[in-house]
């Protein structure tokens, strides 16, 4: 047996934040979107950011993506300040996102295939035409789409669920180390919602990814996460493993979020077993 196999205790930190803050505006118009948050996100962990609309989840996610600059505090990626490397593409090769609205992520005027192929622009060395097409096909199959289903098609010809899978296919092409999934399930119906989560697990297992899963649904977070961060008004008010956060919440915010989840999800949590979607990871 190889003796360098990482155990959970040895997992390196991917992101390390200390008093990380992001504000907008000045004086009376000052908004503190993210307020002195501190956390560690370890390699190959699934971390859920949970909180109500407007609490700062997307702004925090964008800082991890290097799409927003911190106003103050520390944010390290792989042990180095996130802005240290001049070329941001260096970061985007390693950290990629799936956002809420898949239609906004694709240009309506180009075919799906052309846009999946354009992902290769981020690579240092662009593969040959044949290899690109082959890798696009592989990525489509990974998300259960037959390549001919999308042949010659444009984004508006696909359903919301299919488009979400196109975003995931992009991730299979780019194979980033970290995936930031910002409310990826809110656009799709309950059926595809379970499907999307299955893909997230597949990404974690097959591509050995670290995943930051942004959601307002604490029940969902419970099933997928190794760690849950509860956010409220820009702060992280509670963080820990899902069992700890859900079974013995310490903050009023967490208790309120638990009150708000549908009865059916609460039943699953109480029984300590996954519901219809078998998603809970054993630690
Ligand atoms: N570009 C911006 N300019 C000014 N305020 C912003 C900007 N982006 C986000 N905010 C504010 O930051 C707060 C957190 O927003 P956001 O992270 O999008 O919340 P969430 O994703 O949790 O719903 C909100 O009050 C929002 O209005
Ligand atoms: Mg948001």
C-alpha cells in the first residue's frame, strides 16, 4: 500500500481566510457584503455556504474565484495570497464555477459545441481539433448527454436542466481542482435537482475535486457536505461538520434555517439517513 495516501488529517488547505472582508461604497452608502470571515477549506472537501438571500454568499464565492478583490483581510490559495500571481487565468485553470443561471453563462449566438470547445482557450497548450472534439464528446457522455443530442444546437434550444449539464460538461473538460457551485439547483425542477447533485458527487470522486457549494437550502447542504458554513449579514456565524451544525446548532440563525426547511427533509435528517437522493457522504 502506498504510504503517501493522504488521510483526512493530512489534507492540505486549499483556501485559508483570515478576517476576510469585502465592502462596497463609502460613508452612508457603505455595504459590508462579507464581514471579517475566517475559515479553512481543505483539499477534496465539499463545503457548503448556507444563508438567506443577501447574506454575502455570492460575494464570498467571487473572492474565491478571484472575480472580486478583498477589501481587507487575508485570502490564501494553496498557501499563497490569491492575488500574488499576476495572470488571473492561472487561478481560473484551477478554480472554476457553475453559476445559478446556465443561460447567462453561454452565448446565445454560438452552438453549444463551439462554446464547449472554447473552454480550451484557458489551457496553456490548445489540443488538436480532433482531440478537442473527442474531449467534448467524453465530457458530454459524463453528464449523460449523447453528443448527437446537441449537434448543431444553440443554448435556447435546450432546457434549463440540459443547460445545467452543459455547465458541468465544461467542468469535465477543464478538470479544475476546485469547483464553486453557486446555487446550481435553483433553476431546475426537483428531478434534475437530484441529478445535478449526483454529478457534483461524481465530480468529487472522479476528478478528486474540492467543491464549494453555495445554497440557501440547509437540508441539501447536510447531505453533500464535509463542512457547513452558516452565513448571516456577511458573517460566518457557525461552522463545522454537518452532524454538529444540524444536530446541535449553536446560533439562532442556524436554528431558524432549520425551522424553515420542508417537513419531509427534516424527517430524513432526524432519521440520520439520506432521503430519496442518496447523497450523504460518509466521513
Ligand atoms: N457589486 C456590488 N455593489 C454593491 N453591493 C453589492 C454588490 N454585490 C453584492 N452587493 C451587496 O452585498 C450583499 C451580499 O450580496 P450577495 O453575496 O450577492 O448575497 P447572496 O449571494 O448571499 O444572496 C448584498 O447586500 C448585496 O446587495
Ligand atoms: Mg447569491
